[in-house]
C-alpha cells in the first residue's frame, strides 16, 4: 500500500461524504420536508457545501496529488488508481481557478434566483425574475473568466457538465443533426396526428405508481439499493452506489407523464447503481457527464420503453393494471400513441423527434446571451421567434416560454442544455454497438428479458463511473467520436415504419 | 454588534448544522433507507461527526469563548447571549477533556456493538454480545476517567444527559420515591387486574395512524413544522426549530402501543418546536436535559393523554375512528384499561406506576457494573433477581431481560436511564405549577382545548431551550429543586380514585 495514495483516498472520501450528505438534505427537501424546515435547511446545505469546498481547494490536497502523478504514470492507464489520481488532478486544478468567495456568492445568488423564479413563473412575471437572471448571467461570465484562454465564453460552463466538449464542437454536431431532423419532422407533421386519446383517460395514482415500479424493477432498477418517492419534478439522486433514489410525479389524466419519467429516471439510476463497488465513496463513483448520463435515461425511456418489443411484453400487464381502459385499444394504436410526434411548447413534454429542436433553441440562445448578442429584456421575444420558426408554434406566455425551464434561473446560464441532445445522439450510438454484440436483444425484450442489454451497458459503460472522460468512454465503447448517423438511422427506421415515410 | 460574538455564533452554527445534517442521515436510515445504503451511510455519519468534533475542540474557538466571558458577565444573566457564551464555555471545556482519538474509537465500537446486539437479541444470545458489552463498559470507564475529581465514576456519564446531576443525588431521590411507590404498587396489585380487553381488538393501521395524527395535532404538535413516519422504534428528531419529526410503530392488535407513543413523541417534539426562534441554529436550540425532555413526553402521554378529561373529549372520536369496537365499552372501562397497573417484563410496555421500578433496576445495575461490583457475565442473573424481588416476576429469557434495552449496547454504560424517572417526577412538579396558574386546565381538556397548558409550558419551559441548566430551570419554574412530593400526590390521587385505595 502507498500511504500517500491512502491519504488521497481518505481526503477524497471525506469530500464525497459531504456531497452525499448534502444530496440527502436536498432529496428530503424535495420529497417530504415540512414547509417550516426550509430556511434552516438552506443554511445547512450551504455549510456542507462550504466545508466540502474548503477541503477541495486545500493546498495540501494539491501537493498530495502532484506527488502521486508519477505513480499514476507508472500504473496501467485504465486502472482505478491511475484514473483516480488523474481525475483528482483535473478537479483540483479546476477548483484552483475559482475563488471560494465566488463559490459562496454564487450559491447565495442562485438560491435567491431560484426562489424568485419559483414565485414568478406561476404569475407569468418575467419582469420579476429579469434582475435575477441578469445577475446569474453576470456570474456565469465571471465564472468563465476564471478560465482564461477558452475558445468560447461558454466552454468552461460546458466543460463542467460535458467535460472536454466545446461550444464549436457542439454547434457543428447540432447543425448536422438539425439538417437531418427538420425534414423528418416536416414529413411526419404533414400527416394527420396520431390518436393518443388512450393515454388521456383516468388513471388512479396508486395503480400508476404500482405499474411504474413493476416496470422499473423489470428493466433492472434495484429497489434494494433505491426507492421511489413523489416530488414536484422527477429526479434521480445518489447517496452511494447502494442507495440511488428516483422520484416521479403523477397526473391522473395522463398515463405517459409518470410512466416514462419513471423509466427515464430508472435509466439514470441504473447507471449509478452499476458503478463498480471498487469506486464506492470516491469521486469516480458517479456518471461521467451530463450527456452520457442522459444517453442512459433516454436509452431506457425511448429506445427500450417506447419500442414495440417492450410493449409486446408489457401491454397485457398494462391492461391488467388499468382494467377496462385498454380493451378497445390495439397494441398498434397504443404504440403509435406513445410515439406521437407533434410540435409542442414544453421541452419536457415533447416527443422524441422534436425534443432536440427544443434543446437547440436553448443552446443557441444561451450562447447569444453569454456573447452579449442577446439582451435579456429581449429574451422572451427571441424565444418566441425561434419557436415560431423552428416548431411553427407561438408560446402564449412566458410561463410556457422562456421561463419554463429552471436551468438559467437555478444555475449558471450556459452548459446546462447540450447534454440532453448529446444524450439522445449517444443513446443510439451505444445501442448500435449493443445490438451488434447481441442481436437477440429486441426479441428478448419482447419476452420481458432485459438482462442482456442491462449487462452489456453495465460492463461497457456503467461500471467505469467517472474513470474516463466522456470522449474517452465513447471512443472506448464505439471506436469513434460522437456520431449522429446511428441516431438518424434509429429515427428513420422507427418513425419511417410508424408513419410509412 | 460585537464581531467576536458574531464569530462565535458563526462557528457554533456551523457545528450545529453538521449535527443537524447527521440527524437527518440517521432519521432517513431508520425510516426509509434501502438496505443497500447502510454501509456508506455509516461512513457518512462518521465523517460528519468527526468534522463536527474537530470544529468543537478547535483552540481558536476556546480562545474566542474566553475572550467573550467578560461580555457574558456584563449582560443580564438570563439573556440569550450570556447563556450562549456560558453554555459554549461549558461544552468547550468538556470537549477538551476527551481526546478526538477516543471519540472516533468510541463511535466505531458502539456502532459495532449496536449491530451485534441487533443480531443477538432476537436469538436471545447474551454470550454473543458479552464481549461487546465488556468493551462498552471499558470505554465508559475510560470516558469517566477523562473527568478526574468526580465523586462517582458514573457522574461524568450522568452529567452528559442530565447536566449537574450526580449519582448520589439521584440515589437519594430514587430511594425516597421507591419507599413511596412500593406500597402503592402492592395496594393496587392486591386487587384483581383491570380489564383491558378493549385495547386488544383488531385496529387497522391506517385508522390508528389517522387517529394518532389527529390527537397529536389537537394537543399542539405542528405538522407544518414536522411530520410522522413509521420506524422500528418510535423516536423524535430535530433538524431545526421548524422541522421536528416524530415516528411511531403500529401493532394492529394493541391500540395503546402506537397511540401513546405518538402522544409521547409529540410531547418531546412540542418541547423542541416551542424553543424561541431567536436561538435557531445555535447549540441552545434543544431541550436542556434528558430528564426535562422526558418530563414533557410524559406530561403529554400520561398526565394529559391518560387522564379522564382528555378522554371525555376524545372518546367519541375514538369510537368513530374504530366503528363498532367500543360500542359496549363505557368510558370508565376504557379509562381503567389505559391505566391498568400490572408488573411486567418490558420497561417500554409498562404502566405509569411500575415504570419507575424498571428504571431503578437499570440505574442500580449500571452503577454496580461501573463500580466493578457486578461482573458482566453475572448481569443476566442479577437482572432476573431484581425483577423477582422488585416486580415479582422472572424474565423467561435475556431477550426480554437484560438485553431488552438498546442503551448499554448502543452507547455508554451509565447515564442513560435516570432521565426517565427524573422526567416522571418533574412532569408532576411542573404540572402542579401549571395548575396553580391555570386551574381551568382539566376542564379545558375535557372540551378539547389544550392551548392554555401548551402555552404555559411553552412560555415557562420550551422557549428557553438549553439556556438554563436543568436544575436552574426547575428552580426558575417551580421555585425549588426537584421534589418527589407532587408526583406522589399525583399518583395517589389518580390511582387512589381508580382503585379506591
């Protein structure tokens, strides 16, 4: 044993424990905390975050990491310890660029801004949050400036979520995807819309939750190492590899809202549950990027959960869970309903095909805001203009327009959206590899067997946690960089069949 | 503003935030954590505890406190700031006696011992936990030795729970109480036992929980600043004055188990919810001692919740909550049933009168163990012997004998039990004062009004949190030291009437 390596692990485990404790405080706040607890809870979260930051920027930690770099060089490049040391070096160097004073100030401002957004959005009051958004944008620029020499002002913000990606790369990928997507959307929307009335009946909450749990467990989410609760917005959170929790919400008049959010969050959670236990408690024990994480939630939600084989297996169970409601609905009709493509106002409710157009609008707008080319007072109109031009619809208000997502109001402006579309692209790129290795996967899904796919994803992606940078992982698994071709093939195959394109 | 005082508060708030976060981790573990989370959770709790300890023993904190002592002297003795500085001085001085190495070692040993007890108890395997209990006793002696000059080896342990109390004081109080109790128990048990069959029917869980919540809210537990969950053993925990939670468990064949535990925990929680918000986040924002805390849980559970006026109000509600089950049960029968006195094996199930005999057995035995007069291998027989002599019954096994309570196995041996009986004594002493000020309280309870009593307790006890030492508080509220006379008067009045003594 190397005593310096042991000390490094001890220090990193302490920091991770503080983050994991903070995550529980946040989970509790969103799932069941009584209203009276809010003020003190915010303070407690700030204290844990501050102590974690103090420990993360401790010069003694930096010295320790530097002392261990030769060891990392001497070990196999993909060994846990080499990856740990290299990752710690990256994290530490990054943390050194950002003054602790800024971290505390940003934490406070963002908490205030989030609160203002939560109050202003129901009232459709953009003017109320505008000053907060101005401050968030200013903070975002200030943060970016801590990393001089970036190609684009958004790059440091993008790097936090999707390490190694740059604005220019993403613009290139998105432009190519857009060129392919627009004709597909046009071709579909020139046809009469699919009939999804079967999804808009009355579905009792308890039955929805029971069916969602059954599906999540069947695809591989381990309830012995997790649980499912209700919260205003669905999310996944991890306190350890042995405790990864999901949440959902239920609309009794809309079957899809809860069901597909459960499968989506179970996808995120299976990624975290699948990390090698040799990494437990270390900073490598998490998904490697927003994009790769989203690739897994979308794999299970869309490539699996909205596929025909999946429902060949589950449709009888669904019928039994909601007696009478689907008696007159053939599987084919149900399948078309859950894959209905229709331009809509709200990203989180949008279908698999138009979803990426929503993301690209946000990505372009945040670059324009950061570059100073879009004044924030003009954001609502710029937003609406893009929805008119890209989706052919006009938001009736800001609540369902530029105020719909929490991201810019509860965080930095920049870096928060690209991962959603990178995830969609990667989901198909990974799935093509899985299908090359195991062509039997679709047939297995039709019989309720998901373990081959789950096992392949675990062995090739999940187990590694954050050992590899996202681009390294994509190379490792697929032999190439991120490519849109598999995703386009997937969409054309699937929707070509549904809409007889 | 005094900048040193501000700094003191900042430091103490950070430490309290760590303790409060750790309390949430513990609550989650006991109420809903999936089994897979246990190992990492233990580590996270240890990290939070260690960081809190490091901050608590920081010499800079000690220097700050000492610098502020003249300020404390210059302020009114009962001002928040003077009490804060004096309390911080006491806590800091105490912490200086105990090496951090010991704290970490004790934390680990006690976690291991708890685990061993939890596994061994169902198997009735005292031999299995004996080595752990030996280590816990050794730790307890070691801890005591950090406080040289104590009159009795148990005094430092007692002081942690009931600050300012000593073994000799408690022995004196307990001897006097015992002399009064034994004849009362004898007089009651010479009569035929009360009929409590009405409490042993089938009571559905949901109806029990709903009725329990209704009662808790009616007596003054604020669900906007709390919540109730299920756990294996009922407890109360506080994350802030605005978030004080209770738990319960339910036996469908025993109405009293859940109902009176809910009222008991609500009593603890109302104490914590009633602390002045000027103390929020500071170490003064908690109950002042185990004994005073227990006085409030027992006030609400017994002096209120097992009183005739209380049930004059709630009995119709109970009948409605459990349709048919109490149709043939007159209020008088129900009242006798919930106040049935009968020597029994298990402390937590025992009645109000014999309860203190259980506590005294434990108190005497832990003193004997600490003094080295009782070898641990002889504990089961010593325990059983005392149950024979004091209660006239013999435990059939150690599971329901000396292994029944977690305290010695999940903590130090010493200081953990006296608070239960001190609480019973104090509950009557405080209540006499409340009744002197507001003789209308019993009549009000009979109409469902609890706010006069709740208000009096809040203003006289709860609001002060930990500003005053327990003895100071008792003096302040009652004008005297702890006295058994009110408690004896209470028991003789109540049980004299029920049993026509």
